[in-house]
């Protein structure tokens, strides 16, 4: 009897664990979908949409329909996760949508050609760690480029041109080894550029930028170094001539006394 009872208990536990393993992926998938819906809701709430491009409705939204929303792309019919948001040239107004942190699987974000302003959030790499492409060009973003973007290690494309960004380009961005497209032209940036194999046009119309492929930075070669070397040589030559003259004069005086 005890043997049969133990066998029954083991069979019950096995069945319970097996059912739990089947339910867990469904629960996880449902959680991801809910998070994506929250992401889209927060974007719609955060941004002004004067031309009603974002015709997103969330009444009785279940799995799948949001993948057909304007500007939204999902993995596939089996994995309903948002991977791309393409919301360019929609005349959207507002700050960078903080609710994007709920789009946990997002790989590509294009908000270019809108009327977005404010700073690029420091926590962008923490909230969107899987980004491959980020396009915030042709907006009115201001402040500095966050150095934390260097933690988005999958980035292939980073386009921040035609904004009002100031300060230096973080040298940490040079650690982004997968970068193929990098554009910060038409801002108000200054200082040395990162070590990127990108053309000079990527930095155009930032008068304060320097370093390869632009003009050399002062103090690191170029005219400043030449001026410094010339000035040092002039001083050294003057000192040497003066010392030589004094020695000759003293020698003559001493010789005259002899």
C-alpha cells in the first residue's frame, strides 16, 4: 500500500512539473506582449500627433493585432515581439518617450524627421540594450550625447545628425566595434572625434570638432605643435647664443688681464 501511495505521489509531481513547463513559455510570451502594448500606449500618450499618424487603438487588444499598427514590426506570427519601430517623418512632438523601456526586444528605433526635443536619456542603453539601429536625426534634441550609448554593443547604425547637440562626442563610442554608419553632422559639437572608420561628412558643420579624418586637434600635432617647437627652438637658440657671448666676453677680459 505504501509503495502504491509513493508511486501515485511521484506520478502527480511529474505531471505537475510537466504542465508547469508547458505553461511557463505561454506566460512569458503573454508577459512580453503585455509589455509591448504598454510600450505603444506610453508612446502614443507621450507624443503629440497633429496629423493623427498613430492610428493605434488599444480596446480589447490581444496578441497579434498591434503588430499591424503603423510603424510597428514584430518578429513573426509565432514570436509576437516588437523588434522595429519606424516612426519617421510623422511630425510627432514631444520628448524622447520614456515608455520605450517596455519594448524589451526592440532592435531598431527610427524617430527621425519629427519635432522631438530635450535630451537623449542616459539610461537608453539600459532600457534598450538590444538596439542595432538608432536614428534620431532631423529633430531638436539638445544637450550632450550620452556616453552610455557605448553600452549598446550591437549598434550598427547611430544617426544623430541635424539636431542641437552640444559638448564633446564621448570617446567611449569608439568601443562600438560593429558601427557601420555614424552621423553627427549639423550639430554644435566640439573636441576630438572617436576612432571610427567613417567619412568626414559624418562630422560636417560642427566647427569645434577635430581629429582624424578632420583637422588635427591642437596639442596633438599640427600647427600648435609646430608653433610650440618653433618657439622652444627660438628660446633655446637665444639662450645658447647669450651663453656663448658671455663666455667669449669673460675669456677676453681674463686674457687681457693676463
